[in-house]
C-alpha cells in the first residue's frame, strides 16, 4: 500500500527544485560596486577601451571611478535598471564582467560656435577638412563667410541641403540656440573656443579697427593705451564683451550678472567641450578625444593670425581697464578655463604631455613638407587671407613640390576658398565650377 507521504514525494521534490532554480536566478546581485565584482578582460588603449587599476575603470570619453561604493561619470550616462549598468562606449553586464567594450565611434554631427578672434579659424579648418574627407554636409552661408553676422542666426541665412540633413555647422554667426537645435541632428556635439579677455579684446580692437570711432589709428602701437585713456570721450561708448555677444547675448542683457550666469549655465548643459586658445594643443587633443578621431585628423597649421608687428603693446593699467570693461567675458573665460583643466586631468597628465609632443612633431613634419617661408625665392602658391586696414596677417605659402599637395592646400585654405570649394562640391548644379 502506497503511503500518503510517498505519494506526495515527487511533488515535493519538484517544488523544491523550482524554488532552488528561482533562487539561483533571481537572487540580488552582490554589492554592485564592489571592486571584486569587476573583471576586466581588456587593457587600455587610445580607442575607448577600459583600463583597470586600483578599482578604477577609465574611458577615453569619460570614466567610471570606483571608490567607496560610488560610480562617478563625466561626459556620458550610467543607467541602472534591473541589475544592469550600461555605458555609451562599453557595457558592464549583470554579472559585472566587462566584455567586448564598444570601440567609440567617430562623431560626424558637430556644431562649432565660431567666436571671432579666438583661434577659431584653426579649429574650423580641422572640421572642414574632416567633412571634406568623409563627404559630410557642411552648413554654408548664402553670402559672404558668415551667417549675416551680427544679425542673430536664422535658418533663412543658410543654403538648404536637398534632403534637409546637415552634419557640421562651423561658420561665423551670432548663436541662436533654438534655431540651431532645430537645424542640427539631435546627437550633435556642441563645441566652442574662448580666449583670454585681454588678448581677445586687443585682437578684436585691432582687426575691426574699433579705435576709428575715436580717431585713433590702428597702426599706432600705443593705440589701445590711448583708446582707454579717456573713457568719456571714447571707449565707454563702444561695444564690449564680444565673446558673450557672439554667443547670442544682446546689448541689453550682456552686462547683467544674472543673465551672464544663465548663459554660463546654459553652455555647461549644452556644450560638450569649450576649448581654450592659450592651450590650443591640449584643447585639440581633448577635441580629438571627444570626437573619437585620429591624431592626423586634428593636425593643423595656425591660421588667420597676425604678424607680431601688428600686435599692440598694452601696459598694466590698460590691462586692468580691459578686464573691467569686459567683466562678462572675464567671468565666462574664468569658468570654462577651470572646467577645461578638470577635463585635462581626466585625460591624464602624462598622457597629455606625450600626446602634445606627438601632435607638435606631426605639425612640424606637415609644415616642413607643405609650406615655404615667405622669404624663400621661387615662392609657391600663396593663399592670402583678409588684410584689415593697418594690420598685417600671416599668409601661408605652399611648397609646389609637396607630397600630397591637395591635402596641404586644404590645410591652408582661407574661409572664402573653403566656402567656394564646398559650394561647388555640395551644390554642383547651383554653383558649377
């Protein structure tokens, strides 16, 4: 006779097995951020792969720092849901094993807010060369080399593409966040470049002949000191805070501390990188890192620069007056100068020094191959940039026997040449050669 106990034994065993199976597959993962939970299978390189040391995973475009059970991340997102941590350039699965991290993909949708007299033409050339080499669509102005500057940017100022798609925006404009956001792809990377307010104002003053309104000649080496010597007569009635002005602030709110702080807060949220002209090499490397480009992509010649004889002398009293006169730009610059160095620290001091040296060596080789000194006999083709009255600009002279001559030529193209070239390339029916 079968007992009640033996009759239910198979059922009991099945229940136990189901319970064990459920327990093994649904129990909470052990301390998610315990350093022993990370098992890294790849060592670091320069293409977004992770580097594990002392509980830290560093990425080229951000970092996951383990310390006391925290994950801190910069320039990306960590999404936690149902035991999973995901990172835009790699993944940590629910077993905490970093496997097959995604190699970062080069960015092709870029909005560069090109601010006057900040070294922005050098950065623009890098972007235009990349666009040309990869057949990306550049947003082009209908007239001149700007989008109707100083009028605030509007879509009607552009040559519209047939399919309504755009990759790179990098010509001069006064920034209009709403219109630019509607125009450019949602995943666009926003960047700009700033410059120390003293040298920036001096360059702007000279290039745009601001002293003319006070009958001060730009050719006078002491013209800037003279300009600031009599505030009632002259400089108090002229525009200033030019960097904020290019960023879209109006003459009414450009002196308002709250409005300036609001602009800075907006830029923090919108712009992935703000380059600093005084540290152009470090800036270019951070840009390379952000865009996941190669070093050759960001190699460059300094463009649209003045000759030394056209740079004005500034005494200490005038320097202080420039700072006071451009207090909004000072606040803007000081904020992003601080954030710039925080990004540089994430990049790594030793790595930065090594990569700066590589970039310098590459630029020197390119210069030796592509360029001739203006004093050389038998000069090659010279690409002349705009020469403001009384200002001597540094023109580049190409070596006619350079290897890869077409690449050399693109590296020294002034804005006007680029504009004509891209019009013919992107709109051959409208602008036949």
